[in-house]
C-alpha cells in the first residue's frame, strides 16, 4: 500500500504519502488564497522526500470537503488527474472526518464537534461520537444557529477557535486545520479493514461537498453585446 493523500478544502494545502503503517513524508502550508500555486510543489516535495515516483502510488486519497468552491476543486481535479494518469483508484473522504481522526490521535475521546471556517460568518461542521464515527451529515450554518446543538462536549478546528463564544470548550493541542497524514492514515485503516463502502467509492468520481452555491455566478439579466 502506498497512498498519496491531499486536501485543499481548508486554508491548509496539505499532502502526505502513507505506506499503510506510517506517514513517509508530509507537507502542509496554510494559505487560503494560493491552493493552486502550492499544491503541486507540495506533491513534488513529498514524493521527493520519500524517494517515490508518482506511478508507484497504489491509491489517491482526497479530502472531499466541505469547503469553499475554488479551493476544494483544486484538490479534487488534481486527484482525478493523478488517478487517470497512474490508474490508481481515487478515494474521497470527508475533510471533517480527517480532522476528527487527527483529534482522536491527539487524545480527544467521547462525543465532540468538528468545525472549520466557512467564511461569510459561517462554519462547516459535524458531530462525532468518537474519532471514527460521525453522527451527523456535514452542514454549513451560522454558529449562533447551532449553539444548542454543539454545547454538549468539546469542539476542534479553525471554526471552533474563531467562534469561542459558541464553541466554549476547545481543548488545547487539538488540530486546527486538515492534515493529509491523518487523512491518509484513516484511509489506510479503512482499506485494511476491507470497508465495503469505502472500497466501492473508488469506482465513482469523488463528489465534492460544497453545501452551498459558489460565489461567482452568471448574472440573471446580463446585457448581450455580441451581434445577432
């Protein structure tokens, strides 16, 4: 097993290579406006550090969001291109699941919430029974609207840190952004367990979790300036 994992759904552009037992190399940089510029150099750096060529990769793991439209699609398109070029299966994982898994590895136990910054004064969030078990579908809401639903237990992620008036229990030492290393480790665990749903996902294009319409839209009543 040799998994190349990447995620661009949060401000962190993160890439890792995992051999099924451990992370061989990882690179992450937080920059919400430069996903397209930073991703490929990070891939090159990780593969070079591990001494691996792209055709040797046996699987591609990509964070499927939720996340802003522009940043998220950079990772999804890149993963699809790698899969087409190498013939390796492409597996999509919810970005929030990767953060939850990383929180579990950092020592968080019991029910908790993962929340990332969705901009527009909103958060992407989901509730978890533990690091591997999501209780609710990913959603996007204003923090005040979900205050009662997230009041029971701790919360992790950049969204929780940003809205401390709602997410009042944010333990120290927990992940703020996505880690491709954690995402790859979660994928490796599911592959090793023969998770049928996860295995089957490789046969379909990864569906992005946008959760809302993109900011850029065609005007409803634009003026035609070309000759008829």
